[in-house]
C-alpha cells in the first residue's frame, strides 16, 4: 500500500502488522491541530527525542566503526576483505529477524525492490570508498571530516528533489554553516602542511584522491538516507540490512578476485579478530540506528545529527593511533557538536509547535 503524502513528505502508514508495530511505530500525523492535548504534545516530543537520539547514536557508531576499520587495515586485513566479512555478518544477523517476523524478502512493489537493490550497491561502494580513503589520508578524523563536509551539501538537495522535504533556513541553514566552518578548521592543519607543494607531489596527489573518495562515500550514504524514505510500502530495517549483505558480498568477492590476479585471496582474520569484531558490531548498530531514525525525522535532520561521528573519530584517533588533534581542530569539532545540538533542539521544538509536520 502506498504511503500518504502530506506537505510533500511521504508519511508512514498506520495499518502495520501487529508484530511489527514496535519496530515501525512513528509519529501520529492524524491528530488534529486544534484538538491537541498536553499528552499528545508530550508523546510527540518523546518520539522526537527518540529520533534525535537514534540519529546521534548512529553517527557515534559510524565514527567508531571507521576507527576499528583502520585498526584492522593496519593489522594486515585489506579493505575489500573487511567488506566481505561485513557483508557476510550482515546476512547472518538479519536472517533470524527476517524469519522470526516472517518479513517479505521481496516487497510487493517493484519500485521498492529496485530501491533495495540500489541501496545495497551504494552502501557497499560507499564503504569501499571510505576504507580506501584512509589509505591516502592519515587519520580517521580527517577522512570523517571530509565525509561530513559533503553531507550538508548533498542531503538537502536530494531530499528536496526526491522527497520534496522542506529545507528549513534557520535549522538546516545555520547548522550547515556551522558544520562547514567546523570542518574547514578541522582540515586546516592538513591544508597548511601542503602549502607550497605542487600537484606533481605524490603527497598532494594522495590527499586529493583520499578527499575525493571521502566525498564519494558521503554521496552514496546520503543518497541511501533519502532512498530509505522513498519506499512505497513498509520495509523493515532488517530487510534493508539483508539486501545490503546479499548485494555487497558478491561484489566484494568479485573485487577481491580481480585485484589479486584472478585468485581469491585467503582472508586471515586471526590477527585482527578483535578489530574486525568491533568494526562489525559498531557498523551494524549504526545501520540499525540510522534507518530507524529515518522513521521519525527528515533525512536532512538525521544526517546533520549524524555528523557527531567526527567527534568519535577524533577520540578514537587520539586513543588508538596517538593522532592528537590541534587546538584549531578542537574548535572545529566543537562547532560540529554545536551544530548537532542546534538541530536536536530546534527539531524537538518544532514537534511541540507543529502537530502535522515532520521536522
């Protein structure tokens, strides 16, 4: 059944199967504005807080996942092998839930099937770009900074074009300015270090390639955040997780085969079992939190809140790799945090004042 559209935003249907209501319960948009009670307002505020908390948690988990990914690479696991292990684990984690809740692996809508397939491809290619970018840029924090810098640019544009979600000048505009300013400060030490170098310098080339891959990663994940709100029927987060694993694993094996002269490289995870476990756990948590939060909040709000991942990335950098941030970078991180707090505050306030609009 197609979702109703209100104010240009696809809304969640109310006739959900009983066993899935806990997973897909969303804001009650049928309440009449003039008949709101104090309890109804409180209910909306609580659900808004849940959405904001999930979005923030997804960002923190993604940042920590990147830290463990770099740790695994330093221990001898290749980027493609990380993707293979990740894809297999996503299938193993999602299958029990799909079977228990008797979820449809193939949605009734052909549009939703195409969206799931595209999301699976984009998710894995974005992850691959993220992993390889860390090979050219030193530090998870710098990679995450560039990824986060592109988020405020791509997401509002795609959300407006695909979902017709309104762009809030105050909430999203000010947050975007704070984000970009903070990320510029975070990247400033790297920019200053490259002053006077020519583009024939291999270090400059590596930085440029690494930053380009980080931006492509941002484009892929932002597109997925928008597509997750474009389903025409109810699709469980476990189904999305399953498709990401099923689509990504063959792609990863093919890349592993082609990059090793036609041979399948043996994956030895004995030395990196701890870092790989941390990477998989935090990534699956990120995946669930991110796509669950999209049932409560607009795509732009979710990805802006998710930029808090840069804080987790720099903390992990400092603790595990002794990459201590400079005072300028700390100021930049503070601006990103303020940006996330601004979106969280204004999103909650909007749910109190507006009974029929998504934040």
